[in-house]
C-alpha cells in the first residue's frame, strides 16, 4: 500500500504492478460507498461491496470463509432471501449454474499454464485473461447450452465485463483449488473443452484484440454502458450476451 501511495504522490516510486487493478477497484468501492450500488447519489455513506484493497496491494490478508466449493451457492441463497443480487454479484441459486465461479477460475489458470507451456509461449496468467476466458465461456454456454455455467454473473466494470467475486477473492486464496483442471475435466468435459477453446483464442488473438472485441460497439458491455452510464457493477443482460455470442462463431463454437 505504501508503494501505491508513494507512486500516486509522484515521489519517484516505480509504477506498481497492481496499479491498474487498484485504481479500478478503488473507483468501484467509491461508487458503492456513495450510492449503495444504485447509481443514484444520495449524499450519504451507503454500504458498499466488500472488496479487499489489501489483497490488491499484495499485502497479507486473513483466510476467507468461501474457499470451499459451494460457498458461492450459499451466498446466492442469501440473495434469494432478500430478493436481490448479493453484493459480490452472485444471484439466487435457482437462477445460476451449479459450478462455483472461483473453482472454474482456478481451472482456467491451470489450463492457460498448461497450454502456454505446450506452445512455448511465455507469459503470465493475468486476472484480465482469467476474466476474459470466464466471460467468453459464459457467453458460449448461454448460446450453445442455454444455461449459466457458474454461480456468478458478469458485471459492467470500467474496462470490461468482470466476475466480481473471482476478481476480489482469487488473489486472497491462490491455493484454494489444487488440481482444479483435472477435476473439471472429469466432471464436465464439455465445459473444460469450452474453457480451453477460450484460452487458445486469447493466446492466438492477443489480449488487446480480445478486450477490444468484448467491449467494442454493439457488445453487451457497451450496450450495458449505454443503458447505465457510469453505474459500474451493473449486472449484464444474459439475453444480450447470448445473442452477441451467437453472432461471433469464432468465439461461440462455430
């Protein structure tokens, strides 16, 4: 955290690696604290999403309770009791897929590391790549299987679609799901194949082009932004996502 503050003050500190993630999440925290996630300025301090700045800054954080499969579904159940989405973006259980979003995210990490090594294409497995692959697989399965694949829906964040729970929790529990890829391959080989297709697409096209496609004109993210300008954290429309992926066969399995 001290490095970030020093860099922001212009004290000659090199730009921290986590600077972009820090600023994006700080903005979302501000939006949530000032309007409660409604997009309407109330002039009072409203409760916001529990996003961890300490984790973004790379500082030690206490263990989290939701490190085991099913945690996202428990949170979804709490959302069902209130009749609205819970703070981290999950929806009532009846409206979601059965797979925990964190577990699938760790499978994406494992798949990317394996594919990258096999292609001799060095490069880190970034959160941006994990988010893009999850979103692409989410859209492919909405179009092809007519179902959600995980216990979380994508939100409109400043730089693209984001699964907020994955974004905030994954850095806090880097070893929570050992062997995630093997488990997913055994239990749901179709989803595993979709994720690997998305990973290879990101490697082949490059993350710059993928990000441009997923946020360009006519994309679900762009249309959500046009409908709700500046309301970062808005849950994106599944109907728009499925339709968009149906018209992009190189992403949707065609």
